[in-house]
């Protein structure tokens, strides 16, 4: 079965273990900014660098919005997720948001250096003003921290909170 490798695998696994892995082209820039030496070393690895088609990216965004993780995924995360979803491949990552999203989709996840996510969580938006809760919309603002939108009732900022519903 194909394996899509997140940047954690590229940084920590030996070259022979990476061989044949599929990676998003956008990971090259991320890797260069983290470790230029490792980036150069990976040129010798037998990696399959790909760009996800737009339809796969749309599907990845849909999958991430279903679990509620979309606002906290980066563009590179979405590229990696799109390849894993589009290829029905094993996703190799230590990123808990990616693990959560892909597991909620029914995908198989392999961790790099961590135990990995033990359960699937779903997320919702909670208003900091009136405390109302809302599903995470597909067009929610994406950022690693801070508010991800405004309350449709009172206009206060909304934040990501774990939903009480069970998967």
C-alpha cells in the first residue's frame, strides 16, 4: 500500500525507510526552512514528489471540515492530506490534527515518533461572548491559533472547542 509521508517522517526517518514514499511538492519549501542539510540529503532518497489535483484538495478540505480540523491545518497539511485521501494511502505523520482528520475519514495512520492519536475528536466553534456553539464552516478562517471567525448571533470571536458528540 502507498504511504504519504508528512514532514516529520522526512526529518526523522533514515533514507532507506523513506524509499518509495509519496510527498507533497509543497513540503520541499517547508523542509528547506527547517533543515536545509536534511533537504539536500533527501534528494538522494527515492521519494515520489507530487502535486495534488484541485479535486483532491477540495475533497481534503471537505474531509477536514467534517471533523472540524480545517481551521488548524496549514496549506502543506492540506496538500499532504489531499494526497493521502486521493490515493487511499497510509498517512505517516505525528501531527495530531492530520491524524484526527484522516482517522475520522476512515484512513489508516502510522506515527513517526509518537504514540499517535488514540481516538477521533470532532470540533465545533464556541462564541467567546454568548457561548453559543456552531459547526465549523467550510470557509472558516485558517490559522494555527486564535479566533477562527465571528459569532453569527452576537459578533464576538469564536474559538475551536472539542465537540461533546461522540464519533
